[in-house]
C-alpha cells in the first residue's frame, strides 16, 4: 500500500472496535496515531489538573 492515509482515516471511525492486522507498516502507523491521540488527552488532563 503506497499511501494508507485514507484507509487509516476510515478505520479511526471504529475506534477501539477495530484493529489493523496487516500490512505491518499500516499497523505500525495506526499504533503511532493512537499513541499520538493518547498524548493529546494526557496533556489535556494534566493541564486541567493544575492548581496554580
């Protein structure tokens, strides 16, 4: 698959109910995207928890 952008965009709609199994390169990209999203949520949670 030369450019998995649209495939990854489509499967994100399924959230936790979807897992990319193959090809490995697309699986790795889906994993990296999920981790990036988690970092955004963690960052937001940390900024809300501040008591300046």
